[in-house]
C-alpha cells in the first residue's frame, strides 16, 4: 500500500510541477497544492522526503507567480514577499538545520556504507539543498522591498551561513538571485563598491542565456550611473548589453 500511495503522490506532484511550468493560473495551481498540503505525505521514498519535495514545489511556484493585474507596481515587492516568505518558512520548519550541519561537519565514507547510511546521506544532501534554497528565497524576497529592514539583514546573515559562494547553489537563476540579493544588502550598508564587486563577479562567470542575465546587467548599469556617477562606464555597459541582448524588430 505504501508503494501505491507513494506512486500516486508522486504523480500528483509531477502534475503540480507541470502546472507551474505551463504558467497555469494561481487558482488552478493552488486547488491541487492546497489539497496535497492538507494531507499527510507518504513515508520516505528511497531516502527522499516527498513532503519536502511538495513544499519546494510550492516555493518554486510562489517565487515565479504573476502578481494580480490590478496591483500597482509600487506594491509588487510587498506582494511577492507575502507570497514567498511563508512558503520558505514552511521548508525551513521541516528541516533540522543542526542535524544537517552536524552531518556535513564530518567525513562519511560511501564505500562499504550500509543501505540505511546511504539513504540518510541522500536525505541530508536533499535537506541541505532545500535549506539553502529556502534561505535564498526568503532573503531575495525581502531584498526587493523599498525600505531595508532588520529582518532583511538577519535573513542575509542566515543565508551566508549556508551559502558561502555561488557554487553552493545548483541553478544559474538562483546564482543570479544570490548576486542581486547580496548587491542590495551591500547598498543598504552604504557599500556601493562592494555591491558593484558582487555584480561584476557574477557577470564574469554567467553562463550564456542565463534567465536573469539581463537583469543583473541592468542593475550594474544603475549602479554605475545612479549611485557611483560613472556615466561613461554605464554607457559602455549598456552597449555591451545591447550587443548581448539585441532588440529584434519584426518585419512590417
């Protein structure tokens, strides 16, 4: 029965992911997500927590959900934070950060390890990745608010405890989000030079076609022009962006 239960749950989870990737409406997505969240997820599947996978899926949707059409632009950052923060906290509440920290603070031999030990290692790796993602999502959402808050500083401090470099994150989009978050944190601390260093370091290693590459470049232009007063550098950066992201006009 457990195997059938897991198979059904995983199929519904895949359906939820398909709805997110197809940019389905929030109403349609939430109908299935809320029903699944109200249930008790099946036991571990090959060392992986299906409950954690569900919470991560919901967090992914909250991070990319489209705001209501009638929402004013000035209110969008606050709306996004309201969407993301509870979803990120739900992930964090499910993870024992101390246990994860203790596990990765020791060396574990994979050769000759028991099945139970291997499954535990898989679970710890999954939880560390989820912990990093949730901490990034929370800090990133707070970074977009117009007024820097103490909660943002706390969120960044906690993020840095688990993400000491971009390679700690798997997805290129998350590495871009990290750079933008740390940049805004440095600006809030009146350190524009440090903010610029963060963006330039990210731009130097960005993979071609990264989803938020243009956004990182535009923030760099704003730093040069609006904060540092380096108009020539801003213009040069804009030209580089135009070359990298040309505007294609459709034929009449």
